[in-house]
């Protein structure tokens, strides 16, 4: 019996037993129906729309969002997976990339800002045998909606992990687009769910994919008639990368790989040397348009891989936001992420730390199909944190960082340079038992933009660049 019928049945017998008049019974029965129906209804939800306990800057912005799919090709790239041992060389190929682009849009009358993203699902390994091949992720964006006219917006390139999907961070992609950004998420060839190939391709191509995507979208934006024409502010660009995407983001920002990196042993033919710090080929690939990077759980700095030395990390001269869990057991917070942050001495940088979090602080919450199995759920979720809480906090701080670095909004600096460094030490003077409701902190001795009692389990460390 459904909930509405249960309410009707219970309400009727309850009232009959008390001798109420027929009219009063009818009125109260209607009330039961309304309440029961409301309780049974499911509220529509999207990963890009944060819950009521989200910090101030997490909420979606004023723009409606459109979404389109593009396919681009990077010509004459090294096909490392077909390396020929007999010649010591790899053939060249036109490397294909599928790009999902979210942008400020106009929603036509009668249309809804709704879509479904079909994302591949993690596969391989014990426990994944019965996992679905694909899942559907609801999106708050309209497919092929006309872009807004008369305004240009900074470009943000989003890069997933290994393996991953261009839909793995839709909580962030849609959210940023609603705030006045053009957001382009890459399906990295050989690194996509269900189509993973050997790791050498990811090691060699990750930063190259990111930088080529910047170039390709800027070129498309210059073509009259293309939907990106007049929409992209190509002088203001950021890269956001999670895990292997963070590995690529650091290299895209100027951290050339070390000559002693284990990557040289993985990538045959000496091709990894083209991305070493100081390599003329590497320097030629860097893009002046990239003004900021966000590296979430960046992989690669941890021993024994040691992708960068101090000189390489000192090559980052643009602002950087690092986001990490202090219990990250994949990228190794203590021996990998934190030392990389500390050694990027020429970057004006901040690092947000989730206490007691592991590696999964970058992607969407688990889709419904992942919830019943520990193995599949473990791929998305965190043991000590609500994932929707993490995504909301990320939306808040990444918005502050990009608004500051790409849009020059100095009012957002106070949201990043918070005090005290450890949120648990914050003080919001108030008598015992008193409440301020949903008010956000203004930043005096308590993290700006957080509700009272809700800034908990976080650290923020900021360091100015050494000139």
C-alpha cells in the first residue's frame, strides 16, 4: 500500500472512532492526502545544486546553462602504445579527444534546463563483475541551448583522473558555468571508463591534452558562426585537474618533470624527456593564457614516482589552489601532495585540506547504481565525510579562487585567506544555546562564508610567491 493510502486508511479509522461529523472527516481526510502525497514525492536533485548547508559561494549563479559535445584531434602525436622496440620509435597519429562544454545560455520558452549524461562505469578488479557498463547522471543544463549574447567568459578546462570521464565532475562544471565561465571537460583518450589502456599513454599525454584543448577551443572561438565565437575570453584561462588530471595540471602550469622521475622508465623511447623541466619542447608547449590551476588530489609527486624535483615545482609562476585529504593513500598527502605544494615557491598558492579524507575529494558523489556495493561505492565516496558536503565546499573555494584569479574580483580573496588556518579553532562569539540561523560568517575569527558550527574538519594554508 502506498503512503497516501496508508494515511487515508489510518486517518479514516482514527476519526470514526471519535465520532466526528462527516464534513470534518472529509476536510481532515483531504489534509492527510496532501501531507501524505508531499511526503511521498521525490525532490529533483542535481550534483551542481548544493544543499542548504553549503557555504556561501557554492550556490549556483545567475546564468542558465547550456551544454554541447565537441570532438577535436591533436595532429601528429606520439602513439606511445604502439611503440616499436625494434626501431626504438613510436608512430604518429591524430589523437582524438571528446570535449563536453558547459556555458552561460538562454533557455528558450517551453524548454527545461535538464539533460542526462551517460557515463561509463569503473570496471575491472574483484567486485566489479556485476557493475553496470554505464550510468545516467542527471544534469541541470540544456543540450545545445543558444549561448548568451554580448558577453565573454573565462575558459576553465577540467581534467579527470585515471580512469574517469568528462562527466565525472559535473557538480563543478555546471556550477561554474552558471557563474559566468565556459567550462570544457575532456575525455582523455586511453583513460576513459570502459576504454582504459596502458598507463604510459596517460603519463605522456595528460598535460598535452590539457594545453591542446586550450588552443583548440580558442581557435574554434575565432570562427564566425561557431557557438563559442564571441563567448570565450581567451586571455583568461584556468585548468582544474583531479588525480591524474592534477598531475597534468601541475605540468601545464610550468612544473616540468624531473630527469630522475620514474615516468622515464614507464614511457619508452625517451619521449618523456620532452616534458622535462628546461626542455625547449616543453617550454614551447606552455601557454601564457593559462593564468591559474586547481590541482585536486594531484598524483605523481609521491615516492617512488617522484615526477618533480624542487627545481621543477619552482617553475610554477601562476596562482594555484591545491585540494587534498590529509589521509590520501593514493597520492600520499604527507610525502607527495604537501611537499609539492611547499616547493612551488614561485606560485601564490593556497591548499585546502580535508582532515580524515582520503583520495576521493574531487569527483561527483556516487551514482545510485554504485551504492549497494562496497567496491563500487568506495570508488566515489569518502569514509569520514559526506560527499555532497565535499562537493559544496569545493564549489565554494574554487569559485572564490577563479573569481579572484580570472575575473580580478578582489572581494573573493578573503574567502581563501581565512583565519585561523584550522577551521576547528575558529571562534564565533555567541552565548550558549543562542543561534544566528543560516547567517554566513563575515570572517572575523571564523572562516568567511561558512555557517556557525559548520566550518569543521578543514585546514587552509596559503603562501605568497617568492619573487
